[in-house]
């Protein structure tokens, strides 16, 4: 059911309908490109219809590495108390996710290349170590789709390279990297 939700959400979005962004780039001036923000919204809307919901993972942090290590596995209220008891300022923070359903976390990143590594190596892990999810899914454009976007979008093949380059066990959780094409 989970995989069916994800693949159906992607399949239901006709990328060509979102080729609406007029390029202002020197070499592509006037060319119609895929609008990444609109593509993102379209996939997210489909996942929302299937019952997927955004989620926050709250935590407390401070400027002391040892205290952070000691409090990582604690629930937020105990993190705050432990930090304060150590004489440090507890700073409330959180990670926000696009969607969680049945222990699965989905991030849709169809345009913001700088956020792909953050999602892969920080966001999914935060939800995994907090016990909120058991697997993460990162949806990114393939290079084929990326070629039809403004310069600089992240893409599947680059994200896969980054994961492989870091070696086995990084990220230290089950993760599905899903590249989509038009």
C-alpha cells in the first residue's frame, strides 16, 4: 500500500503540464522549463490525498557536544530538563518532514538541490533515530527531468553517487532514493 501510494502520486502528475516556467538564463532565454515548485506541490497534493501527513520531530539542543550526546536518545521533555540541570541553556528545535505514514518518511525534492543532502543525511536520520519512522524515501528528479529545469537542480544520479561515495552504512538507516522522469 505504501509503495503504491508513492508511485501512484508520482504517476498521476503529468510533468508536461508543469512546463510553464519561462527561462531567463542567458543560454536558454525564453525556453519553457519545468516549474519545480509547482511539480513539488502537485506530487505533495497527491500524497496528501492518500493520507500522508507532514510531521515534526522536536528536540532540545545546546552548545555542549557531551550533553547533546547524552540527551540524543531521550524524549524532548527529558532532554530539556537534562540540559538545564547541567547549567546550559536548552534551545528548542525541530525537524519538519513533508510526509509520514505507517513508519515511512517521504521527502519530495524536485528542484532545491541544496536540500537533497540535508534530507538524505540529516532529516531522514532525525526521524529514524527518534523512532518515528523505519524507512525514508527521497523523491528527486532524474537527470532527464533536471535537464528540462532551470540550471542547478539536484538529480537522482548525483544523489546516488554521493551515497555510494560515502560507503556502506551511510546513511545508517533504510533509505529509498527514487528518481523521477517526465
